[in-house]
C-alpha cells in the first residue's frame, strides 16, 4: 500500500510548533506529549518526527535510526512517568478498524491505574 501523508493533521501542526503541546520527552526522532483528553492518570502520545501515517507505513519506510529513536522514546516515557514497574498499555490505533482519528503514527502510553481487559468481546 502506498501512503499519502496529510501534513495538515493535528500532530503535524504540533511538530511544526503551530499548536502547543505538553511535552514529556523528545529526542531526535520522536516527540512525546500528554493526550488532550486523558483516559487514565498517565496518557502520553509518542509520535515519530517523520511523516508517517501509521505503524505499517513507519515499519516499511522509516530508517533504522528513526525506528530505534521512536522505540527508545516509548521506553523513556514509561520510565519518566514512573509506570514501568506497575505496568501500562501501549496502543497504536490504525486505520478504519482500529479507529485511528489522527493520521500521523502515534502510540498511546496509558497507565497509572489498573486498565482492565484490553478488548470487550462483542455482545
Ligand atoms: P487515535 O484515536 O487517533 O488513536 O487518538 C488520537 C488522540 O489524539 C486522542 O486520544 C485525542 O484525545 C488526542 N488529541 C487530539 N487532538 C489533540 C491535540 O490537539 N493535542 C493533544 N495533546 N492530543 C490530541
């Protein structure tokens, strides 16, 4: 699949500094900031700085440096937020079935309370 990146998406605007964010961590390849509508005491979004729509796009086209920097950022955020020991959930909603709202790859880091089962089975 060929991906078209929309540079007007909200996270692209955050990366360009056009919209403010509450930054938790940043390295050369990734930015982590608090979700505007947190689902738990810790809810941080980690995004690559490059123009990638999704995990599929990123893992196909990103460089080794981008891949490593992004994954390291996820671990660093969990340690900074103090959720590594008690546990957390890392989620990347992708595409239509994943109900992805913002078309720039992001991993939600959610923790700070017991999170329950991952998915509810359909009734
Ligand atoms: P998705 O449904 O695409 O996986 O998640 C998008 C997330 O982005 C949502 O949890 C939503 O609250 C968050 N979000 C949307 N707009 C903004 C914004 O302008 N700033 C921040 N910090 N988070 C946002």
